């Protein structure tokens, strides 16, 4: 069980570091004349992710989780998502954030995974919330939080896209890219 808890704590630590980076990036965007859109729903995203880890820790404790061979598949998907996460964060640089931060007039990033789809970071988050619990047979956490995340993202993505369309070149850059399914345009 120690290894399971250690793995989950490492993921939580990664998320805390990401929030620190996001806050630093938010300060920079604001210093450049930017602003936050969708403040009202951000607290629900934070709550969802905090409750996800609490639920995961409770469920793996209650079910006395252990390694099963088929768990290699969700583990590999989770690890691939981590590579995608680094790729996404590095593609956006100072513009990456856990909040919807808008810098009017900025040119949106169309590099890295954004060359292929509009929301690679959300694909990664969906993959993580589904796969991390499956590694440890925490089925209830996987099902419940995948559904709740879908609901939250259905609101967030509309707000984010509208804000970006109103203040940047988002619509022109991403008009031929799908939200979640990769496409390649030359």
C-alpha cells in the first residue's frame, strides 16, 4: 500500500507545482494587461480536483488495492498523458494556466499539440482522471469523477472559447481544428 500512496502523493505534488506555475503565469498575464474569464466556475474545478484525490485515497484504502496485471494499460495511458502534459505546458509557456487567462490581442499558440487539436490539455485531464483510479481498481472514483469532469468541462470550454474569440485570433487559428480529436493541417 505504501507504493500506492507514494504514487498518488507524487501526482498531488505535481498538481501543486502546476498551481504555483499557473499563479506565476497569471500574475505575468495581468501585468501585461490581461484578465481572468470564467472566475465563477473555477472554484468548482478546484473542488472537483481536490475531491478527486480525497476520493481516490479513500477508495484505494477501503478496497485494499493491489497490483493486477491489466493495470499496466491505464498506467501506460497515464504516463503518456504526463508526457502530453509537459508538451502542452511547454507549448503555451507563460500563457498556460489552470484559470482562463486572457491577454487581449495576443496571438494564440498553434504549436506543439495545439497544431492538431484545440484542447489537448483537457484531453490529458480527462485521460488522467479516468486512468489514475483504474491503475488501483478505484472504479467508483474513475466513473464518478470522469462524469463530473465532463460536466465542468462542458461549461468551461464554452466560456474559454468565447473569451478567446472575443480578445484574440483564436477563431481564425483554430477554425479547422477539432476540440478533442486530432487533425493535421499543413
